[in-house]
C-alpha cells in the first residue's frame, strides 16, 4: 500500500513523515524545505506501507513545477490514500487544498497538524463538524508532542482494506487538457494557467466558510507573547536593526568559537599526531614515500579537526536555530530592497545564507527562486562569493598565520558580490514578483536543532576528512618531488600581474578546485602579509567545489556550470590584479 | 485605491488584481483573492515590501504586487489619506 502526504508549504509534512516512520528528513521553519520527494516505510503489525512526502503546494490544480511533480507522482504511484496535512492555526488557507483533493476522489485522511500551537493560541477546532464537511476522517496531530500518532496508526491498520485508488481519476486529469478548458476555463472544474475557474472561487469560498464554522475563539487570546515578538520584528526599523544585530552576534560567536577551540583541540591531538607520525615513519622503509606519508597523514588529520570542525559545528548550530525560529524568511523581507540592487528578489537570502553552512544544499534551495534567471544569478553568487563553513575555518587559519588583512578580504568580497550581482542581473530579464509567506516565530526545540546539527555535520566525516587526507598526500608528494619548482620560471609574470610569488600562484590554481586545501599548500610557503592577502582573496573568490559543480549541473545544466566557471576564473584573476594595483604596502 | 497607498494598520477588501496570470495565481495560492480582507502590518521604506495579514497568514509582497492590487478601505480602520 502507498500513501502520499500532501499539504501546504511549512505545515510540517516532513515532520509527520518522520514521526510516522522514524526516518530523518530535514525539517525547517520556512516554506519549501522538502524540495524533493522523499519516501519511507511505515511498519504496522500486519502491514507495510510506503509513505511518500511531497513538496508543499497551495493547490494541486495549478500549473506550477511542484504541482506537476505531484500530479505525475499520483499517476505513477496510484496511492490508495492521501494524507492531507493541515496547519491547525491556519485552516482557512489550508482547507482550499483539502477541497481540491476531495474532488480527486482518492480516499483521504485529514491530519490537523500543530494542534498544540493552535490550542496555545486559544483556538478550538470542532472536529466532527470538519469531518462532516470534508467527508473524511480528521485526526488532530502534533509532531512535537506525539498526539494523534497512535490514533492515526490504528486508523490505518483498521481500514487498510477500504483504501483504494479510484478508477475514475484518470478522466479527471485528462479534463485539464481539453481545449475548452484552456480557452474558457471559468466553466471547467479545474482552472488553468490562464485563469481561475468559477470552481476555484467556489472552493476558496468553501474554505473560508468552513474555517469560520469550525474554528472558535481565536481573536481574544492571540496576544500570545510570540505574537508580540513577531510584531516587533515585523516592524521595518526595529526589526531590521534587530535582525542585523543578530547577524553580527552570530558571526562574533562563530569567530570567537573558532579562535578559542583551536588551541585546546590541537593540544589534545598533538600526542596522537606524534604517535601516528612515528608509527608511519617506522612502518615504511626510509625514502620519499616515507617522508611524504609520515608528514601528510598526521597533517591531513589535524588540519580538518582543528580548523574545519569547529567552524562546521558552529555554523550548523547557528543555521539550525535561524531556520527553526522562523527568522530566516524575515531576512528576505528586510533585505528585499538590497537584493534588488543585485537583481535578485528577497527570496535569495535563504539559499545564500544556507551557503554559509554548505553550498551543495544551498544550490538545491535556489529552487525557491521565482525565475530561472534569478536561479542562475543566485547559484553564480553562491559558487563564487559565499564562503561555506569549511572555507571560513580554512580562511580564518590562513589569515591569522600570515597576518593577512581580514578587512581587505571582507571588503573585497562585498565589492565582488555587488559588482557581480549588478553585472549578471543586467544581462538577465527581470520581473518583479515578490510574494513570500512568513511563518510564525517559534522557539526551536532542542531535539530538532541537535538533529540538524548532526545531519549537517555528518559531511565532515564522510566528505571533508577523507578528501583532505587524500589531497594532502597528493600535494605533499608534489612538493617533495620538486614538481612545484617547475613553475618558478613564471615568477616574473605572477609578480608583475598579481604581486605574488609563483609558488603562491600555483597554490591558487590548485585550491581553486578545492578551497579546503588552501592551508595545506599556503602554509608551506613563505609569504608577506600583502602576498597572503592577495592569494587568499584570489582563492576565496574563485570556483565552486566539486560537489557544488555536480549539483549545479543537475539543477541548471552543463551550460550553466560552464558559464559559472568562466565567470569564476575571470573574477579570481581580476581580483588578484586589482588588489595588486590598489594595495599600497 | 491600491495596496501600495494603504497605510500601516489600515485594512480593506481586495477588489481586483491586475498583474498577469502568473502573479494572480501566486496570490490566489496564499489567499489574496478578490473578496479577501487584508491588513497592512508594516511597510518597509524605500519602496520596500509590504507586510500583510491575510486571514491567519502573514505575507510579504513587493511593490510590483502592491501596485497591482486594488482594494476598498474599511471605513472603520481609519480615514483615507
């Protein structure tokens, strides 16, 4: 048996799936977290049920990309049951979708989620009345407290034989392809791309009427203090100031944490390091392989732990709080004007800020952008300008090692962000449609935050650590073998153009493909602060890492990636040359 | 009168939306349809976005949208400017 979960964005569909099946899908407090379809198995005493989670939609009868995904899914999977998840505190808008789903004729259970929050807001929902109007069983559910979980499972177990995929549904999907419906859709039961049918309005009316009928007593007790905080934050001046203050606080905590943790971690790892070094050195016969491995392995272990781990840990934590509290979408509103300068709408704030964690999921999150042109702009900026957590850790280490200028680097990055955004957006067609739903503010639960930190941080062990170890051995081998010396003839060229020695330029070229490697290569060269600043700037503003490239091809195709790579190379070289001209010392 | 002309705290009924089908669809999805009541929660300066309360949902819309939504002000929520 197959069940499909359908509901509005940000009503907690993924959390419902997690509760039901015990799986671990990422849950956030903003619209559009589940951009892809995920599925999991629910094991009941006598049955096994496949449950499929879908991207949030407001309507299944419209023509968007997400709606098509759901329609295709329904036709392919032929589910016996739809689990329609609603947000209890927002029934009016949610019910619109329920009325649409009702017309499909697939058996349905309506899950009124976040019932605990609705009760706190003082709302009473009349369950039997709602069941009568919708003609479907209603379950009050709270993914946070677990309310309704047993009831739902029992309901599934008991009625499992009654659920079935209706045969008449095929003709229903055909209907929207009829020419009459395209030209005179007001007469059809499904609206079309070009207009809203009278049925659309009837359903909207029904939803409004139903919500009024079944929900009681919401206005008196709405003075809940979260709402007060919301009022404060949603005021333009006080809110923007508070949001910016929080960003500064976040970066301050992040940098302090990196600074404070490096000492203890390396002190802790130092003995271990010596043991590994001695072990490797004694294991292998003396020679170049011995030298390379005995140096590279301990180094390849200690750098990720001291430099990258703290940054990744802290960024994961801060990002999780930002997501779950409902603050993140508020940034898109506060920064909407600023974003316009770069040719993107406020929605871009979400993928861009996710990029500070890891850029790979951030590229996926660009699906939130309304147009393909804007997606390209955001992916380009993400790939070239935004430093991910691992990069931040790496850069912080190199900056302090060479006393490079942090201020020059930050200003350079901001300048590139502005110039790049400005140029790309002028090359793209624009249309100003900014509509974004703001979720209610919530206090993040410890459990959810911890889970997210764990999920985000898993990449450290599966990706960062092995990659760095392998790359470190390769780089060490190249250095010991004298390969890099071959580039010394370029010294005159690199000095003249970028003001850095040939060694550093080679380092720049290597690290363009993998920024984590910057410290490994650079720390072995003697650089003045000026040279280091230029080299780090060129590295920070270059190409996306390999996982991001793969994701980019998946999302916007090979051509898009090629364009981004070309822009990346140009940016890096222009930045190097410009800094060489500008920097005085 | 249009949404963009409304002041903070004013509420009204949506009369008409004229901003192309894609935008109308988008607005329909979040409940901003003719007949719906909206309240302006706040306005960001420099032609920034408007925060609206539509039913139980808080929605931010850009100026492009605010210029296209025609509203009828509720007389109880303050006089027209």
